[in-house]
C-alpha cells in the first residue's frame, strides 16, 4: 500500500501542501485568530511543517533528524489551543489538500490520523 507521502507526490507534493496550508491560514477569514498566534513571517514554519509532515506521512524523517524529536507538544504549549483552534487548523488543512488537488484516497486516509494529531496539540477546552 502506498504511503500518503507517495500519494501526494513525494517531497515536492508535501512541500506544496505545507506552503498551501499557511497560505490558506493567512487568507481565510475564520482562521485569523490562529493566524495571529503565528509569527508575521511564515517561511520558517512552512519549512518546519514540511519537515514534520515528510516523516509523519511515511517519507524521510527530516524533522526528527534536525530537532531530535517528533514530539510537538512543547512547541505548542505556549499557545492556548482549544477545540475551536484545533478545528480551524484542520479546516485550513482540508482546504489546502483540496487546493493542491490531493486525491480523495489520500484525503480519506489522512482524515482520522490528522484529527488525532491535532487533538494532541489541544491544551484547553
Ligand atoms: C496536526 C496538527 C499540527 C501539526 C502537524 C503542527 C505542526 C507544527 C510545527 C511543525 C510547528 C513548529 C514547531 C517547532 O518550532 O519546531 C508548529 C508550531 C506552531 N503551531 Fe502547530 N501544528 C499542529 C496543530 C496546531 C494547532 C491546532 C494550532 C492552533 C492554533 C497550532 C499552532 C501553532 C503555533 C502558534 C506555532 C508556533 C508558530 C510560530 O512560531 O510562528 N498548531 N506547529
């Protein structure tokens, strides 16, 4: 069975997804609350999300190699993340997947695990 990394087109596809994700976050009216939690310059976090998703989706473990861990709880601990923030994050991801024309197969494959991952970042109601 193919990994989401392969189904998205490997490195270039996953990079496109990370870029598109923060583009959607910047443009989406409903996401402004979470956009404001991020730095003005989104370039460094685009790279970090790309590196994290690469390993998480079955490709090279770039984030692990650079940061020595794949635990994202501590970088998120400084921000109040409740179910609203989680759901806005997930809505941006759904839209980004549509914008890069990810197949229904890979979108379906990612749905539940992506929810579980985002829910791990939740530290408030
Ligand atoms: C599947 C869920 C998520 C993934 C994969 C993810 C990924 C990441 C990564 C890789 C980083 C950089 C960590 C580092 O500094 O090494 C980060 C930072 C951050 N994330 Fe998330 N995240 C997720 C969910 C969320 C949610 C739900 C929020 C809610 C608002 C959020 C808000 C933030 C913020 C504010 C930062 C710091 C940004 C900055 O420094 O500019 N994340 N995230």
